[in-house]
C-alpha cells in the first residue's frame, strides 16, 4: 500500500456506502469524524504533530484508530495509543478494536499494556508463602491466590474474582528492580514475560499516560533510543484525553518522598514485627558457610545493619513528626500543604531543627547504602556456596538504588533546590511527604518526546479556550514547534437537546451565605428532576455539607439514593447510579471527567462553582509568581484557561448520545456578573440555549421539561 492508497483507504472507510456503512444497519455518517481521520492520516504521512479538539460524539477513537491500524500494517511499525482513564482503555480494547477487526478482516494485533505491579510474581509468591506471618483472613486470601495462580491465563490482578489487600499484593507482585529475568527459576511461567512478548508482536499498544511517561523517563535515564524500555520501540504516539498530559508529565518529572516509602524500604530490609526482611533472609542463606565466615556475616547483620535500620527508622519518624508540626505551625492547621520558599527556609525551626534532622537522616542513609554495598561485594565472593545468591544480589542492588534515590531527593529538598522547580511539604497524617515538581515541562517534552517521534497526535474534547489552542500549546511547550491544529465540533444538536440555566439570584461564591444558597438550591433542583442529577463540586467540604443536608431529607425529596464521592469507589457509585430510577450523584475532582451516563437516568448536571484551581496549591502559586515576574496577567494566562478546560469537561457529562436531553444548571453566576464569565460561555458549543433566571423559575421550567 503506497501513501496515496493509504490516505484514500482512510477517507473511504467512513463515507456512506463504504465499510462502516455496510457493517451497521443504521449507520449515521459523521463528517466531523471523517475530517479528523483524514487529518490524522495526513499528519502521520508527513511526519508532523497534531493537536485536535473533537467535540463529544465525534467518534474520535475510530477517527484515530483507523489511520493508526492501517499505517501500522502498511509500515510494519508499532503505534502507541495513550489514554488517561481505565474506562477509555477498556472501550478501546473491548469494543472499538474488536469492531474494527471484524470490519477490516485484517490480521492485526492490539494489546493493552499494564505496569508490572499488576502481575503476580511466582518467585515472590512462593518466597512470601514460606515466611508469611498472617492472620486467618490473610492465610485464607493467600490460599485463594495459590489456587488462582494454577488457573489464571494472565496473572493480572484485574482478573482476580476476590479481594486482595494492597499490602499483601505488594509482597507478591512483580517489581522491576527485583526481577531476576532469565535467572529466575519461574522465567518460563512468568506472566510479565508473556505480556512483554505480546507487546513485542503487537501492532497497536494501548497504554495509559503514566506508563508512557515512565517509559520516556527510563529511556532518558538509560539513554535507550531504539531499544525496549517499559515499552518496545515506537515512533508514533496518539494521546487521547490529552488535556491531562501536563499534570501526568509534571508528576513524572518531579519526585515524592513519603514517610510510608521510607518505612516500606526499611521493612523490606528488616521488619521486627513480622520477623521478615532481606537482612534476615541473608542471615539464613549464609548459615551453610564455614563457621568463621558465617559468624562474620551474621555479626555484621546483627550488630551493624539491623541496628542501623532501627536507627534510621527512629530518625525518619522524628523528622516526619517535626515536619507535621512545622506545617501546622506555618499554616495554622488550615492547609495540608506548605510550599518551601526562601522565607519558609529562614524559619528558626527549619534552620535549627529540621535541617539538622535532614542531615542526620542523610548521613545514616548514606552509611546504610555503603554498608549494603560492602555486604553485596562480600556475598559475591561466595556466590557458588550461597544457593539464593541471584535473589540476594538483585534485591540488595534494588535497595541500594532506592536508598541513593531517596537520599538524593531529600538532599535536593533540604539543601540544593533547583531554580525552576517548586518544592512543598504535605501533611496527610501518617502519609506526610516531601514533593518536587518542575514549573515548566515544555523543554522536557520536546527533548524526550516530540524531537524523538515521527508524529505525536494529541486529542481531547477539551483542548481549546475561547476557540484557541494557545493555552495548551504554551503549557506543553508547543508554541515554537511545527504543530498542526484541527477543531471539529460535536454532531449533537445542543439547541434541541440541552438548556443551560444560570441562577441569577444566588449569592456570589465569596459571600458567606453562598453555601446556604447552594444547599437550598440543591434541594429544589432534586425535587424538580426527581433525582437523575449529577452535582459537580470543587471541594470536599461543600460536597459533604450538601450530601448530609440532602441525605437527611431523602424521603421528603422522593429520591431513592444519594451517592456521594468518598463513600465508595467512583466506578461503584456510577454503576449504582445507573441502576437507580431516582438517584442523585455528588462528586468533585475526578467526577468532572470520564463519567459516562447516557439516557434518562442523568437528566441534569449542576455545576456548583466554577472550577478554578486553588491559588494556594504549591504548583499553582509558583506558576502564578513566575507569570507575574514575566509581566504576564496570571489570571487570564493560567488560572482562567485551566478553569475553562475543566468547566468544558463538566459540561460534557450530560449529553452522551443523540437521544440524550437535559439541563446544565449553574449555581455560580460569575459567568454573567464578571467580565471573564463570557469566556466560559463562548468556549461551549455555539448553539446552546442559555436561560438566565431566578432559581425558582429555572426549577419550574426544569420540572415541566423533563
């Protein structure tokens, strides 16, 4: 197939009378879908990059899958499809790709790539079974896992039909740093290796953004160009849900050191409560050596290493307890996060207490790393006499690397902060942690992704702000690059399917009685819709107040259930909502996107407050400062565009098919009272009906229309 044939095949696929039309009895031609597919194939052919916003209902997954599959077969190369959510991955692998296989009648292979942590490690399972000190429930679960291992085809946690505690799974799952690879006695039965072989043979790899950026990070660290890292080599990437890329990339380019991570590392070496750990296993493994040598090893472990592990644990606990006190002191218990700026670092407690504790911890971590390296070198001298030498070697190296990495990160936060990074402390009780993140990811994305790929396609239903791609271009560092853009609208008839109601008589969000207005309005809306409503909040505090108020009047409101984020998993809440005839769903953060509830079960989406990012968030505050220093208006340049993209995501929860109808109700009337409000409304489809009225009149209209 030459290039002209390729472009023609993509174009013809969607046209009436062609493959897609012939396959479906009631095929609805979508010109937006065809336009996108043709642009993707053109950009692939020219080895360029593309930003494409495709409105809800476009069918964008087929619009990039068809050109991707045909090109992968034409050039015998792999194409990566990266998503942000499990829901979309499942749609691609279980619905869209099987459909295209049937339509095309072509022999292509697509696989879903998961991180190693998702797979059982047979060696670790057997090793854990020998030393496990569990309660009855734990032993029963371990027995179930052993039976499951005999039957499973994938070895993947998602295939378990019973619950396994995360801490238990952590002991028996695959870990990259602990993998013996070809030296493992269970190599021929390894599910990770089977999955890796499948990925090597596949034409299309479905991954999530986290795996892709982990792969890019490993390639950068080890200078891997055309070799396998987390993924096999590739030159073309399609990012769906691309509005999440900045956040994911930022997390991978920064670091996090938590109390929990340090405890986990130390317990992997020595856990006194369970009588387990690498040091005790090493002690056991050297017991067959001649007496003098054995005694030397065991004394080193007992007198030096175990006592040092205990000391580091005490130092770490003291440091994190003092960090919690410091956060509370500086924020007055109001905030869970404390940004480390120059003024913070001049605090007397920081200088006289925390820096001393940081230094003591670093000195002893370095000492532990050195002593483990010495132990490793000594053990290698007896490699033929120690049965489990391969396991000990790999695990000691992994622990040494972890110690060095944690030490480097702590040193950077305490003593050597990078100029273009933001640092902060986070207090979640026992989950107290230290954080770092880059302020700008553009150069990193260019160096490690755009400059190394033939083509990168970035698509989402929400990439533009006020009909412009400038914000996403700037945030991803694409302004200076040759990136093409395409904006295709939705095939939905929003004028007929949807009404936007803006409550003009509610208090402003910065007024003290706003929350009371929200609670009263929520009850009126629920009565008028008879449930069937999704409320989108920007904070857990307001969400919980509304939940308790609604739940107290469940019978009076004549609804079956109030499903509230935080009570169960998001998936569970959404599925239960779908089953109910008259239910209300309350969510924040993640509920603004990825929630798909077609049909009458969802007839109203309430946007309680415009989703501006929290100004005190460390990364947000640092970006705002940077923009101000550059003479830019940080509100219009950063805060507002981010809020508009989130707002568009929330708007997209309501109309999912051509049959859906309903209302978007906005309780935050800044969209009509503030000069910037029009930017939110202009970023929505142009044919939406907007009604500005009192809440009472709006709920009357809602009740009559649905």
